C-alpha cells in the first residue's frame, strides 16, 4: 500500500537527496516522485527492493506449485520416470540403466 506521506515532488527530492535517502533506508517504504503533480517515478532503498523481489519470487513459486497440484488433481501431467526419459531423448542421452 502506498503511504500518502511518501509522495514528493522530484524537485524536492533533488533539493534534499540525502534526507530522502535516509528516510528511504529508515522506513523501507518506497517514495513516489511527482513531475508537474503527476506520479512519475518510484524510488526505493536497495535492501527493501531486494526483499520485494524475493517475495515476488516466492509468490511465483507458490503459484507454480499450486498449478502443478491442480493439474495433478485433474489427472494431467506425466509420470516422473516418463518425463525424465523424454528429457534424455531430447538431449540425445542414453536411456537410464544403459
């Protein structure tokens, strides 16, 4: 959720960059910068951004697992051994046990 207290003009940000960076690091919240009154840029501390990327990656992994489970419930998908053999065939590897 965007904190309305974290909306600033780009010119105000430029005038006091050090204070804005300190606030970004302390709060961990992004700031929205406006140009001519319209939201144009979001700036964020690198540590908070990394945390956001990790949360996104986890959410994507969770969604993929949920999709796989749903497909398995519907009887879709392949046996693991069959899938491995198909990959071996695509890579021109010998069959398992050869």
